[in-house]
């Protein structure tokens, strides 16, 4: 069964096909994608296929993606999850995105802390990584604040709008 997580203000839940319009709105937004390394989504069918792929990835223990919802308000305000999950090697990479109108409210911090806890305690990960565009100052700052250690720079690692960008690579290790 897909894990539902809660924080003080948020519910992290499985993404469903009826979230497709919210996902499309988020991942077609230039401000969101500026540092995401993904082409804009263009239609609801494309999004529904992605949501179905998230379900398959979870079933096959390759990834897990939650929709982020504010308690008491229907509809998601972003996504968060693990990709490149390897239970054998006890590691995964975290990725997250919030709708721009929700930036600066502390929701990313709240969601990340909960997902890190789930990763270390429930999935028994020993390493959680993150790859972030060097230019994404808020995300770089947030990961450092949460204890992630910068391991280095991956040169020309991700493309956005056909332009290569360097990324910082981070990790956080389990304290258990």
C-alpha cells in the first residue's frame, strides 16, 4: 500500500490521474522548470502516463513520488519523492517541486524533512542524494540547511531548453 505521510501542515499522498491538471500547470511553468532539467509538459494524456509510470516505479521499488497537499485544501501544490532508488545499495535521490505561488512558505522544508525521515527509517536508506542546478540558489541553500553535504560539481550534467548546466551533487547519510 502506498504510504501517506503527514506533517503539521501537509499531507503527502499518492498522485492520481485526477491530479493531472495540477501537475500539468506545475510542470509547464517556466519558473518551475528553469532549474528542473525537464521539458515542459504539454497535455493531460502525457501527465496521466507519467502518473501511471510513478505507480509502476513504486511497485517495482525504483522510485516513489508523492503529491504535496495543504491540509484541508484539495489539490496538490507540488511533488516530492525519490528516484534512482536502490534497496540493494540502500540509496535514492530526492527531487521536489512546488508551485511558484507556494515558494517561501516553508512547505519544501517541511515536506523534505518528512520524506528524509521516511527514507532513512522506513526504506532503510543509508544515503539520500540530490542533484541541483548551481544557479538554483534557494534549493542549494535549503539542502545545506538540512544537513546535506556538497560532494562536487557535475559539469554540463543537465540540459534545460537545450542549454547544458553544471549541477551540484549533494548527499545526506543516515545517522543510524
